[in-house]
């Protein structure tokens, strides 16, 4: 059932984004009296799942669930309809219109994706407000992976600022470091301030290290699995683990490492159990499975640290939505620049359909759904405005050339450019989805 929910969210979100994007092209084309021959969700080579005619335009749903398109008369697009271009230009065709009108038609899709994200962020601000765990409330500090330890971080370090900038939301600490390629992170270690300097040579590894840091928390059992080793040893909900094989140990990340090192062995775990208001210590012998697990669910982080909520009135939600849209565009643009910088090796993190689908949760939440949809809408906008032939940005690039030089590129040149763009896009698709296959099925 979980996979069905995940797939349903992906299809619903993706369909909405495509329809909104293509509607942007359609809207400006109709506004300037340009004939739109087709408006399709998904691609339809050879046949369509559904179609109908209305006011000179064929609307339909294709059978290849990837993307969509509007076919605008008199325009060289992915349909490569060169026969139409050999005929004399008609007044209601794209090529007959002034350059500024054609430019607006081409940016219409990107503009609508930005507007959609803006509307979603405004709606989310008004409905749910901003909900986050404050970085300053992370009283136990963070647990860090081996890469972070190599750089100089230590488990329990609290992050105070990144390049002198305070990060309010703990979930934005890692992105703030890697997206901006921060070199200085101010921390609090054992009550004393210190600065961690990150050498540039570590940045490629950090970009591919999403587990770089995580909230540190004690190991308190929420519920042992009924048939798990912990339950069989006598562990119950509410037990706090305080020692491992007789050695005092306080934190969950410490137990993770210790249990992994003793996979397949029996270990002694000391737990503190509440008995009539008094903490009683008990020693339990537990069999660790081959994966370093003992079969318990951990007490959630929000049991220790409050969830902060900032509410907005309708009028307050508008500037907050605008600010959030601008921030997300800026951050994603920085990620794009990292991908096209070979020295960062960020291209290795490029993902395709599987990676996009995997960001949706296995449960239904309208708040999470709209948050992801807004983000993907901005991703689609930024990607489409890149100056690559076959993308909207490629058409915009040639139109700007025409505006500046007052010379229109020949149809033959545009045909060749479109073919080059299609090849580039196919190569990117193969590479991104190849990365998916490697990460999810081979690595």
C-alpha cells in the first residue's frame, strides 16, 4: 500500500506541474492570437489514451507518462514538424508574431511554474505556518559521520552559525554548509566556542554525504518489536539504555556503532527503568542480529525537543510566500552551478525519475505533498530556463539574439539546434536515470 501512495503522489504532482507549465505557453499563445494545434499531458506517439477537439485545439492524454507539450503552429519544437515550416507563414502562426510576443510565449511555462510555487507557499504559510525544529533547541548537539569526524567535528558539537550566519531551522544546517560551500562553521563544544575550518578538497565528498550530521539523542525505547531480540531479553517501552557491556554509554549514535561492531553476538545492555517513580538499573543479555539491530523503535526526537510553529495571517503569508519562493530559487540555482562545476563532483548526485519519486513519503500528507510539489515546480522552472536548445531557455536565447541583432536565425539553423538540444537532453536523462539505477539497485 505504501508504494501505491508514493506512486500516486508522484503522478498527481508531476501531472499538475506539466499541465501548469504547458498552460503558460498556451495562455500567452492564445493571448497573442497564435494557433495552438495540440495540448497534451504526456507524450502520444502513434496513439492517445484520450483526446477531443475544442476551438481548433486537440486536447489529450498520451500513453508515455513523461512530460507533456503544446504544439504551437509555426514553431520549430520537439515535434520537428519541418513540413509546416516549408509553407508560407500564416498570420496566426508563431513565426509571424513580433519577437517580444514570441519571447513571452516561451517564458510563459517557466513563469506559470514560479506562480504555482508562489501560490502554494502562500497557501502553506496561511494554512500550516512554518513548522520546524530550531537549531538552538538541539540541546544534545549533533552526531556526525566519519567524513565529518575527519574534517574536525565531534559528536555532541552544537552548530552556532555557518560563515557567521545563524541558521534557525536545524534541517537547513547541512544545506547551508554544502550549497554555499562554507569554509567556517562556528560550534559550541563542551560549553566552549570553536571554529571548524572545512578545506575545499572535502566539498565533493560532502555533497554526496546526506548523513553528514543528524540530531543527537538518548536511546530510550518507544516500543520493542514483539518477536525481536530486545523483547525476548525483557526490554520494555520506556527503558533508557545507559551502558553497553558494562561501559557507560548515553547516546543512540554510540549504540548504533557498538551494536554494528557486535553484529551476530550477544551483548549486555544496562537499562534504567522507572519503577514506582524510582529509576532501577537492569542488565539484559540481548542477541544482536546480523545487521546490528536488536528490534526496538526509538522514542522520537520531538519527545525531547519542541516543534516550533510560526503562524501567519493571510496578508502576512503573502510576503512570506514570496520570500520562500525567492530563497528556494536561489538555493536551487546554486545547486545547478555546483552540478556544472566538475571539481565539486556534484554531477554524481544527479537523479532521474526514481530519485524524484523517492522524495515522496510512503504516507499521505497534504502539507508534505504541497511542499514537494512547490519545490519541484521551481526545479522545473529553473531547469527549463537553462540556455539549452529544445528547452524553453534555448528558444529564449535565440529570441534574445534576434531582439539584440534584429536578425532572425534561419529555420535550418533552428532545426539543427533543436536536434542538438534533444541529444543533450537524452544524454542527461540517460545519465541521471543511470545514476538512479546505480544508487538504488547496484551500490
